[in-house]
């Protein structure tokens, strides 16, 4: 068994022993508006990154937009889930790419008209080469993996969202 399959098996065994404990909170990520429309975001401990909007929308174009990160997270999660499942079932992947493409409504985003400001549609394209696996095995691999990919699942099934804001300073305070 390879290192990935071993790690998954160990974690699955750990979780099976504690299956009645319910869900756990994920590590929060905090974004800070730095300058213009550039934001940094971090988990506060291990990593940080940044976003910016394109020049045409008033940003400096110094980093990918939040939408790029969303599509990147969807594609990377799909590829990761496929890689994890392939390791579990012993399929050797020669190459794998996942591409997330979307459509959106720019006029609605900018308030020019009413409409959905989020993604209107999303297509994930998987290109995979696994010469030692049959088409059926690859189909089962991808279907299982995508059914267990949390990022695309969160987008497919609207996640209940609450928003809390704290006014730290205003003309009223």
C-alpha cells in the first residue's frame, strides 16, 4: 500500500471509531483588504495568499480574483479526490488535469441589472491517463471521487450561510 492509501486508511479507521461525534469545525480563513481591492487571506498559522481584481474593475490585477480561486479550488479538489481514490483502489495515474470553467453575469455583479451575481453554470472537465485501468474502472474512479469532493459539493448544494458584521468605527461611534 502506498503512502497516500495508508494515510487515508488510517484516517478512515480513526473516524470510524468516532463516527458518532458528528461534524467538526474547519479552520477559519480571514481576508484583510490591504490596498485598493487587493486582499490577503490566511488561516492565521500555516499559510497566506492574496486576491485582487482586474484593472478593468478597479483592481491592480496583482493576484488572481476570488472567482479564480473558487474555480481553482473546485478543479484542485476534483483532481485531489481522484488522486486519493486512485491510490486507495490501486490505479496508477500517468497524468491528470481538472479544469473548472464557469459562466457569470457581469451586469448583475455590477448592479446594472437584477440577476444572480454568483456562478450561473459550472463545468468540470477531467483529462486522465491511467494506462493500467479499464474505461469502466476510470469511470467508477471519477464518479466516486467527485461524489466525495467537498468543494464542488459545496457549490452544487447551496451551503446555509450566515453573515455577522461588527462595526469597529463609524460616524455614529
